[in-house]
C-alpha cells in the first residue's frame, strides 16, 4: 500500500510511543493497547481488521491524493517535501494522551520527550502484557510532586497537575470536544496551564484530525524563514494545511538537513 511507511510515521514528530523493536518491526502503543507491525508482512490488512487501529492510522483517507493535489500549487519545496514524506499518515491519537504529551514536549528534544513519557507510564500507568498503559487523569492528579519531577517534567509538573485536575473534575472534556468547532476546541485546550497556540494546535491536529491546523514549532519557523522569506506557506492548502506542515517538518528535519 502506498503512503504507509512505519518508520516515517514513527519519526514524523507526531507520536512518542512508537518503537523500532527489530529491523522490520515497529510497535505502537496508544491508551492501553499495543500493536506490533512487520513491514515485510501485510500489516495494512492487520490494521484494517481492528476498528481502533483503523481509526488510529486514519486508514480511510487517501494520502496519495493529498500529495498529488499539492503539486498543483507549483511549490518546489512542498513538492519535494511531499515526495520525501510519502508514507506519513496523520495519526488520530487519544486526546488526553496528546494533551499531556505535548505539554511535556515544550522545550524538549524528541528523545527527551519519549523518555519522560515512558517514565510517566512506568510510574503511573497500568501494567499490561509487556508494556504500560498511558496514565489516567486520576493517576496523575493523585501523583506527588516528587514522583512527577522524577519523570523529568521540571516546570511542567504544575501544568500536568492542572490538566489532570481540569479533566478529572469535568472542567475540560477531551472526548466531548470531538464535536466542537475549531475555535471552541482551541480556547478550551488553552484553558489548561501551559497550553498555548502551538501545543493546542498539535493536539487538534494529532488527536482530533483537524488537518487545517498548523502548529508552529522551531522547525516550522525555520522553514518559514529560510525557505519562504518569512511568509507562511501552509494556509493555501486549506483543509490539508496541517498535512503539508507534517511533510515539511519531516523533510526539513530528517532529509534536507542531511543533503
């Protein structure tokens, strides 16, 4: 199947619980589930059989068509990014997990983010068959400062506590937000301490499938400054703007920097 590359998805900056366990095998963990996929086998068929993972990997979207449509704009950088990014899919991840993950992501490298999340899961998540589920709001709300700090959260401890308290007591409903319009969702997410536009847009894009949203991190700022003379290039793609952002992020970080 075109436009499904396990390695590229795992390295695209949108997921922190994807692991290369052997040369051809990748494990993805979401909520309290784990799936192991072998690139030498028909892993697409395996995914499509399970409604949870079918939704997670956004199997009903034609990403080849998205990439082909982008060529109509004649943007050489983005055309190259789409071609190099072939195989990336926008994952539809758990909103609560994305809220905490992208709070943690602030001013951290991707390896450091992964380490903090794994420590958090090992300390506060339910032990499953060979892995730990992502911690519940209750588990993080009841966690002590010392334990959270030991997970490498630093100043983010306050933000994690606030998110857990708001979700646990119904001040924000991650599942209920699925049917909200973009502005309502954005403002609700930003009511959590430490969540600004960038983190909120990451959650909207990577959890809720709001593919018109464009999170602007240091890599996207670099693209805008170096490749577009300071002019934002993504909005022209409308509902696919966030997908173009992801191709551009992957291309700049994983390909162009080494060419």
